[in-house]
C-alpha cells in the first residue's frame, strides 16, 4: 500500500464525477483555503464548480496525489484502476453498495474484491465514506459542509461513521482538529493505518478514535505501540456494549464478558484511554492536547461558590480522580491569601471576598497548587456575551496565568455547563496553553483518562483465536473431563471418583473422606436441575441423595474446607479481540455482584494480581475484619493454569469456566468446571 502522507497532504487533487457531492468537494476545498490545482473529471462538462474539467483521468496533467471518486460503485472500480495505473497517491471512494451492503446486495463482496484488485498498491479510503479534512494543510476531500477551521497543530480524530465525523466538525468547544478522517468499510486502509499516518505528522498531538470494530488486532497493536513510542496518547470511544451475540451461551463467563469486555480489555492492555461518550472524548483530547498525559489523578478545585465546590466533589464520585486534603503549607498560604472567614478545603470555595482582585486571586490559586498535584481546576462560567459584561472574568484568567507562572502546575478553566464556555474564549485559552474544559462530568471523566498510566513497554501480543470458531457446533466436556483436562495444566481440583448407576455410589464414596459432594452429570446448570447435594457424611447418605437425582452418571468429590472467598475464573473465545479472561466474584455472588475484571490472554502474574485488587470483594481476599487471608499465589496459579490450557488448545477452545474457585488460606481449588470446544476431542 502507498504511503498515506501523499493522499492526506496532497499538492493536487482530482475529483471524478459531476454531481452535487463532487461539486461540494471542490467548493469546500477552495473555501477551506486549498490553493493547489483541483482537476474535475467529467465526460461531458467543461467545468465543475468553476474549475476546468477533463474528460478522463488519462487526460489529467499528471497523476493526482489525491482523488475523490464520486461515481457509482461499478464505475468506481474502473476509475480506481485507471488512477492506479497512472500512479495516483490514493483515492476516497464515496459510493456505497460494497461489502457493507451484503444483506441488500448479493454482489457487494465481489464488487469490493474487484475494487481492491483494481486499486493494487494505491491507497483506497472507504468505500462508503465521506473522506477527510486536513486542517493543517487546508485540504477538504469532503462532499458536504463542515465546521472546521485551519490550525497549526492539533488532534487527529478517526471515525468509521461519516455522519459522526460531520457532527464532530461542528463542535464549539475550542478543540483544534488537525485531521478529521473517516474510514468507511475499511476495504483496504483501516483505522489503524489512518492512525499511524496521523501520528507520523509532528503537528498532531493526540489521536481520537471512534471505533465500531477492530478488523486487524495486529495492526491495532502496532498503532498503539507507535503512539507509545511517539509519546502521544490515544483516546477511544468503542461502541457495541449492547452486542447480543453471546446471549445463548451456557455459562456466566460468556454473558459477563462479551465483545464489549473484549474490546475494553484490549484497549486497557494497549494503554488506550477509554471514554464512554463523544463529549468526554472531546474534553479528553482537549486536555491531552494542552498538557499531555497527566502524571497522576491528584487535582485541586477552586471556585467562588460553595455550591460549585460541593458539586465538584460529588461529581468526582465514581470517577478515578482524587482531591487530596490540604497540607500544612497550603493551609498557611491560603489563610494568608483569604483571611480567617474562609473554610479551607479541597475542593475550595474561596468566596467572593477576592473577586476582581487579580493579586489576591493569584495568591489563592498559587497557594492551592502544591507541586504534588497534576492539575488545578478553576470553575468559571462565563456570562452571555450578547447580554453581559465579562471583564471581571478576564481578571480571573489573568490570575490563573500568574499562578501557572509561579507554580509550574497546569491550571484548567472549567465551566460547570458546556453552554457557559464561549468557543472564542476556549480557543484563545487553549492557544496559550490553558485547558478550557466544558462541563463538570465530562471534565472529571477526561481528567481520569488523561491520568491513566500507559505500559512502559509494549505488551505481549494477544492470542488471536481461530476465525469462525464461535460459529462451530460446540462440544461440551463433562465436569469430570473438564477437571481432568485442566488439572493436567496445574489446576488444583478436589479428590473425586465417578460412578455409573446408584449401585456404584456407596462403594465409590467409601474411597473418599467426608464431607462429600454428589453431582449428577449431564447438566449445564446442576443446581437448577436438582443435581447437586452437599455436606454428605456417609456413603449411605450419598447413595440416598443419588436416588433423588435425575441422573444415572455421578461425580463424587471431597468438599473443600476453610473457604474464605469464592471466585470465578473464565475464558471466552472472542473472535474480534482474542481470548477474554474474566476474574470475579464467584459462587452465588456471580450474578448478584457482577464484580468482574477482564483481561486478554496472555497475561502474567502481576496482571492477574492487579485485576484481583480491583474487585469489589478484594478486601475479603486480604483478611477482612480480622479474618484470615487467602493464598493469593494459589489464585494466580489457578488463573495461569487455565491460561496454559487455553493457549495449548487455542484452535479448539470456545469457553472455559471455573465457578466457584474456593479460596482458602493455603489453596485455591476448582470445585466446578466447564469446557466447551469446537469439536469432540
């Protein structure tokens, strides 16, 4: 594939087609300030949007760096072939009806294959995409109006949705957008390719991604590594949390994991900062553009209202930000700046005593900004410019400038409402290195993401499962077979015997030490089927329980004593992201607490331990309220044993679940196990 720098930063442009969309491309390019040659191509028209037209691509003065192909899908294939033969840099394919339309058009896949063959090594963006806007070089291969302005440096945003891209150009938050790129159905150039090209531009500071799906994990891993090495953050909004594809699974693990968990685990693994809305993505991009990644999540808040201070504190609940208590030095300096009547705290209500006094406010902000903090926030909602005078607010900005110069810690101006941060103010502040952030919820979520640590080194590549495996007719091992298979990889399981028929029960049970558990085999959910009996004291008790079960095959096990906590360990085959490892509260608490952490294989002991620390039930593992602690290493070993089984059998595994893993002060024992494979072993 060609170097995308040529198509994204063209010296000359061709536009093939004469409809409204193509006329718009020419109009938008000129309106945006592109001064290079634009060559319309149309078989009958002599001009398009004021530019002299050529009858064919063959007649162009030279091979264009970039081309917008605005003709139907079949004609698009032949235009791409001609452009490729001429040596063009690349093309935006606007037409739809390719692979994305397979349900409506049976030949969509064939037409897309023909397009790729015709393009050869020439870069193809799309098809079914709007193209791109380059705010750095004033290029708009874009068939519609847009709201972007030229910038000298800024963020790059890539989306798989042209309409969302259009909406993002209309933002009024002061975010300088260097590139707005659409990927369409990613027939050839995918999101990762576009991201690599954007990151390679020194004028790009941060990369934002709106992701519908990740087609090539290895290329996405390469994108994350390129960002890490360049010291540039990636902020991503991944949609698809409501995916219903896994609702038919037979275990807790699959329903808890799903593709949303897989994508989250992949992004976390690669150090990509995850957000849950477009507005948070814009604020995170804005903050990272100005400050770069924050060294910590320790922040200070300052406002002239107790209501705003309280709102700031309440909004932080559930978001990974910290307002550290004031230290002695801060208290002393703040008391000197504010006098005796102000209650000193973080968030701080500095009252209106010093409003309009630049020197006093600068002293207050400086006193608050201890060097251990990563960011200060001054809550400041601007008045309407059409009805009010904002000169007093300018004094606050001056005081912020003074405090930043004195302390060297960045201070953001934060409006409690997005409506009260004028765009022109935001743009001006950002241009001089002061983050201008809109809305408390979006701001605090953005700060939490800006403070997220990234891997110090490239993580291990994820294990990529066999494509199409999830569509196979699954074969489930019995519980006993699953335990035997996992025990061979190091998993600790109870001592057990199997019995066929009730007559074998008592002799088999006599080989084990009571108390005993009896399980009828052949049920995905034994409890619901009445196929589990626990705490059986004698072989006769076991036999009696067997007679009441709807089963003829049985598993008899020694029960595990001294359990402190029950955990869930599961792995699900996620075709889009890899094998998703789920760790969480097990037993009867699995559905009640929904307390889980998700990782992608392979993992190491440290990653497993960190995931355990993030669970709600983590205190119970460490000796909660005087209770004994579990054997943490035994839990880690259990998860690693499951991983070893999965990786060894990656071509076959669809799902593995241990629930519960009973954790004691000296062991972690799997008392139930499930394995589903693509086919019978």
